[in-house]
C-alpha cells in the first residue's frame, strides 16, 4: 500500500521588520543620559532619512510593525489616548503596517514589555510571520534582547543612552537607513542562494 501524498505546501509565511518607536522613527529628548519620548502628538518629529528607509523596507515586501514600550501609561504620566495620537501622527507620515504598544511597567511582569518578546510573538501569530526570517531594529538593549528571544536578526542603532550591556546585536548601525540597506543586502543574498 502506497502512502498518501504529502499535503500541498501552505501559504508562504511573511517576513517583517519590527521597529522600536522612540529614537528609531522619531526624535526624543535626552536629559541626564535618559531618553524621553514626545509627550504630545504635536511634538513628533520624524528623524531624517526615516521616511525613505521605511519606504525601502516596504519595497522589500516586509511588514513594518512598531513594537514600543510605553511605561508612562502605567506610571500615570501619560495617557493611552495620547500614545495612540502619537502613533497615528507617525502612521500618517510613514508607511507602517501596525503599532503594538506595551503600556506596562517592570513591576507588572507582563509578557509584552521588552526585553520579553511577547509583542513580536503575538504579531507573528496574528500575521503568519516567519520570525527567524525577520528583523528587529531598536536603540536599546531591551529591543535587541526581545528580537533575539523571538529568533529575529537584530540591529542596534547606537545612541549615547543605548547601554547595550550583555546583549549582542547582529549589527550595530548609525540609523534606520543603514539598517535598511543591510537588510536589503541580506534579502538579496538569500534570494540568490535559493535560486
């Protein structure tokens, strides 16, 4: 008796680039070595080269998903509505697919607060994303640790406050444009090797 034929292959899984928000997409304020996000939507300033970099990532067929810790919501110094307004201001200026926000603080011990990978894993489940074929770009060790825990290749945009400690990004870059260029090269190389 011959075995049944294998099932037809399922739909190809998607690839994504996960992007931290503050300091990666938009400008921040650094006081005494600590970075602070914009407090109001009117304060949002997209960093130079970011619009072009996100458009380039889009042209590669990558989903562009923002994953951002916003603990000021839990601390009571920011509202969820204002965080959403800031996100929508960015969405109007950049070709982004989705925002995922962790509103918790460390004491909450949630799964979504980076360096835990919950936001990336839930996005992957929702959209059929192949995490090992995807990328995480951030400016702090928590971003790199979350990306690595999810199995993504990681890019650290090095800033004065990055404090990378024991994390080991796959790439250290100056800005999102440099990360997008490397990602384009990696995808082209992977495409060539699969032919």
